[in-house]
C-alpha cells in the first residue's frame, strides 16, 4: 500500500540514538553507528522521532510500504518489557565484563597523566594558558573506565576535556568552538564509546572545528563497552 512513512538520511545521521529512543513503536534501531528504519510495519507515520533528531536527518515520504501493524508493535513492547533499557538508550543495557585474574598483591600505584584541572568541558576556562600549543583530547567520560590504560595511551601529552552528551545539559559545540578558535590548538583527538549517544560528543567536535574556521588534524577513536579499540 502507498502510505506516509519516515525516511532517514544516513549521511546526515550523527548516531546519537535520540530517534530510536523517541520511537515508541521500536521501528528504528542503531546499526553500525547509524539510525535505520528496520521495521516498516512498526512505523505509524506520526513522526515522534522527527523533533528528536538534532541534525534534521529524518523526514516523511509517501511510498509503497507494509501497513502499520499495531498488534505486532504491542507484542514487541510486551517482549521488550521483560528486559527494559533505562532512558531508552541502547548504551544503558546491563552487561558483565569478564576479565583475566590480576595477580596479587597490587601495591604499585600508576602515576596520573592528567596535567590540568578542571577537565570537565562545562567547567574548563576558554582562555586557560594550558591550551596554547595543546594537543586536545575530548573524551566521553565512560571511556576512562572502560579502557584500562587510558592515562598512558590517551591522556599523556594531551589537554583533556571530558563530558557525557547523554547526561549533560546543552551542547558542547559552542564551548569547544570558543576553545579552538581562541587558542593555538595543534590537534584534536576524540575518544568515544560505541554506544549511540556518544555520537553527540563526536558531532560536537566536528561542528566546533568547522565553526572555528581552522584546519586542525583530528581523529576519532571508538571503544567497545568491554574496553577494546574498534577504530
């Protein structure tokens, strides 16, 4: 049948996962860091996901699609209720991580590599002197807990800014733009988790670099929830 249904522009999608959380029918899933309409029969065509998207990657279209199956949606909701995800975010799924036993005793203390304070994006002064000639590390705050050698491999020789795009209010892009535009930043490294909501911190850095008008080398490193480097 020809009916109204959503369309997701994967080129625009930043992988934040907000649309998947807003879709009460479960028609949208996050796959390979992008939102996908995986169940057309779950999409009611009302577009609750549209205002949730921060980059306008979702629109309506009229095309051939299966009819909306309310009974299938209700059955799926009942199934999902057995193991709900708090806040609707796929990244909040409970998961135990098994690790090899660490020999005892653990008497040696590893030295911190953090060279400045504060390190929270919301709190750091824009014109702090340590930004001059800095290699900037912008990291989701969960990354340091997931990756055991975070100080040595990432914080060392960097000025570190951390944040959580899921829990912090507002957007980091404006603050990061000010930091990059008004200081001599040499490079930017983003470390994020694989969960969709971490796409917000990567997108904020990208927009800040564009808005600053500067050409600065940057890279993104993604960690799995069990602490492996994915890319």
